[in-house]
């Protein structure tokens, strides 16, 4: 029996990235806080990309190496 947490990590990274890009980034951009807007854009996109890479890596591992 295998119990893994990879699916939870993927979902958390993608969902938090979406929320950062949806709510935090526009508020900083509207307040003209350039450094904070740039940092939140980087973090939001980074979370989404990390979630997608983890999903793809997990799929490759489970398909070909397991």
C-alpha cells in the first residue's frame, strides 16, 4: 500500500499560485508598489510552475520508473 503526498503538494502549489496572482498581485499593482508587485508575480508564477513540474515529474516517475 502506497500513501503519497505528491498530489496534495501539486494542488497546494497551483492553488496558492493562482490566489497570489488573482488577489495579491493586482492589489500591489493598483497601489503602485512596484517591488512588491514584482515579487508577488514571481512567487505566483513560481508556485504554478513548480506545481506543474511536480505533476509532470510525478507522472513520468509513475509511468516509466515504477
